[in-house]
């Protein structure tokens, strides 16, 4: 279906900004940005209608990476889907593991031991640090800072991935969490190494911020571009750093207190303007808050089992019922909705992908801006196509 | 946080004849849901969003569930006249016997919405809507005009389950391609016969190859 056939129907109450009109001079140009455009982070297409440089209409096109993850998971046992959740948002496999484990634990009424909760927090925050650093790196890359900031981010990310590899055996496809705990207990040497890496992170954040935050080009390209109003953000279900950059104080770690997040002291960074610069800045500040959480968690982590001894691994059949569990993943609210009919595999398995839902407002942010800014606005949303298309 | 019953009462007070039913969740999570009748679903949703006490401004998750036709076998005690031969004489005697009767409960498609309140920081409030059946009456009102968050998610439910959302501003397939015919997330979805030649088929592929060649009547 061509972009001309898509509708921008006027529906009452439909929260959409006014349609941008062409100025009537010259012809409109229809461009398919992607699916193999270097700025789309994978196979994603934006059908854009341009009037000169100005964006008149923009429709995202999904599905190039669709493999029906949900159907596959409904045909497999509960545990068999755990490694497959790694492949959703492959930058943050450990947060995906946690969200899925949390939903199943809600469904089955499973307890998690102390040490495993601390480990989950440590791993999730390390994931957040490396995800935000890479996102900023990619954003700068799209701005034309070819490679250098990204390599700074990746240098730090590599240290964190080495930690993941040391603990779980894999850099990206970690498959570490289980229903009722974690798979293996880290050695004392691993925890020591983690402390070392975390101790080096503030210097990295300082360096990154010094190079970038007051960079003139970055400010000129980002400030006041791609503004997202808080009312629209809430109504459109935008979550994560994007929502907080628009000034809405909603962090699931503070709201739901899932796991043991009520024990740590941290602040929730908020933006004022909801532009690209605020989204970038919120991520920088969140890295700092995550470092704070990591320091507290590494200091307090108790000894003990990492797996609830009563947890059932074989023949795992939760009681019939349903549960929705969600966590604050680095990209936004990652939720899993499960319906059990008492059998060994879920009757219904649903992933609430933050990447897909955050793209709802992509057109709203891009309308009327230049085509070069579309690349930046898209980059500031922070998506991974493995999760968008599932 | 208000219980499902309290929210039901609030909706029914604000939207007369809303037809809300509480669907209990037998599981351990305690997330009970509210089943909305289709006629007043949009008004009820608007009330949930705009009411100052409830303030459910954030629609987190929209998804579909496919419930197949259920065959229910019930044991019923029936008393009926039976002809018997007692002492060589044929008689009609009333006798109570246990019979298994089968009835088919028609299936339906269901859309599930998970609502949260960002203003009041509580949730989830789960609302559901059901279609009349799984074949020809698969429509239900769209809640996208109330919560924009449903735009892509309802499109996904339309694409993968085949629920037609009336009032959705741009209802197209989202993950499958436009020419695709079926709805792959339905429980009774059958994969297309898309066997490709493989020199040494084995296991499932062999079975697929066999079925394919039998259907075609030719050997590749």
C-alpha cells in the first residue's frame, strides 16, 4: 500500500497535530527512507512525503523482522521462551529476561531470594548504562560525528559485556534469569571486577558529558527539534526516557517498586522541553543515577542462594489465570502479559514492546521539520527492530 | 486502588446501561478485569480517562486473545421410560440413567486493555471486550480515539487476530504484508503450503514435502 492510500482521517477526539500543508510551489516528493537506510538501526522504513526539505507526511512501516515471537512462545514451554526473550531487544537481553521472569513469577506466585534480587538490579542497571551510552553514540553518529563518540560508548560497553560474558557465558544473549531467581551464582572475583568497572563509570560519564553536552553543533541540531508535548506523550503511551524528557515523572522503578528498587536512593531526571536535547540529557543523567544504584547494590549484596529452592523447574505448570508484569527497561515500559490454562505452555503470551509504542508519536514529532532532522528525531526515540517487529 | 467492583459501580453510575461485568481472575496475580459491552464501550473508556478519581490516562497494553469453540461434556441425570422384559412380560419402566451430553460453547475473539494512571500512580485496571463470534461478527469499537497509544497496538490485533476495530483512523496490517490473507495468531491458523525443494528432506520437512507432493500430484 502506497503512502498516498494511507489515511489521516479526522476522528473526533483523535489526538493528532494539525496537518502540515504544502506551500503549493513545486512538486511533492515521496521518499521511502529505508528499509536499508543506515539511520534506521535495522530494517525499518519510513514513507515520507516531502515539500522541498519539509516533511508533510510520515508513515512508519514495520514487519521486516517479524517472526511471530508470540506464536512461537505459545507453542513452547514457559522456560523455553526465556532464551528467546534475549532476541527481542538484543541490546538489553537481561532486562527482557527480568520482565518475563517477573510476569511468570506473578502468574505462579513465585518468590525470589534476596541475593537474586540484588543480582537482577545490578545486571539491569549495567544494561541500562550500556544501552544509554550506545544510544547517545548512535545519535551522535547520525548527527555526523562519524564513529568517534560511538567508539567511546562502545569502549565502555565492551567492559560491561565482558562482565556479562563472565557471568552468563554470552555477551548479548545472556539467558540468565529464571522463574524464582537466577541461573548461576557469581564468583567473588566477578563481583570484584564489577566493582572495578563501576568505579570507572563516573569518569566515563564525565568525559562523555564534557565532550558532548556543550558541543555547539549538538545544541544547534537538537535544541527545539522534535518537541513532544507531555499531554500527547501520556495519551500516546510513550514511556521511558522519552516520556521523562517531556517532563512527566513516571519511572516504574519508583512507581511499582518491582524487585527491591524501594531500597535504593536515586533520582528521576526530567526534561523541560521534550526536545532531542532533553532526551539526550535525560539519558546522560540516568547513566549517573544508575551508577549510584550500582554502587549501593554492590555494597549491600547479601550472601545466600540465587534460586528459590522451592522453585519448580521441571513440569512447571502455573495455576490457570492471567498476569501482566512490567519493568522499566532502558527503552521504556517492557511488559509481558500471560494467560495460563494450567498447561505446560502459556495459552496467550504477549510482549508489550516499548520500542514500537514509542514510535506512535514519530510522525507528530517529525511533521514540519526538515528531512535531515527526521534522522535525529528517529535516533532519539531509541528503538531496536528485534523488539518492534517481534 | 479501587477494586474491580467499585470501578464497575462508578462506570455504571456515569454511563447508564454500560453493561459492565467483572471477570474474576482465578490466578494468583489478583488482576481482575472488567468486561465492557460494545455499545457503550467508548463512553465508558472516556469516563475512565477523564474521571478525576480514576484518572486512567495511560493505556499501556492492548492485545487480543482467541478463545476457540469449547465443547463441554456434562453428565446429566435423565429419567426416561425404558422398555424391559421382566419375567417374560414386556413392561415400560421409568428409569434414571446418567447421560453425557455435549454442547458447544461458541468461541469469540477478545481484546484486552491494560490501563494505568500516571497522575495517581496506580494500576493495572484491565478492561476487555468480546466479539460475537470468531467468523463473521468480529467487530468492536476502537479505543484509539480515547487513548492514542492503541493506534499501532490495535492495528497489530487486527493484523494478527482479525478483530475489526470500528472507528480506528488508520486500520491496516502492520506486521504482515498487505496482501496476506489469514490471521496468524489465531489458535486454528494453518500454515500455508510453502514447501520448497530440499535435496535431503527429513523429519518435519519430510512430512511437509510428502503432503506437498501428494497435493500437487507430481514429483519434483
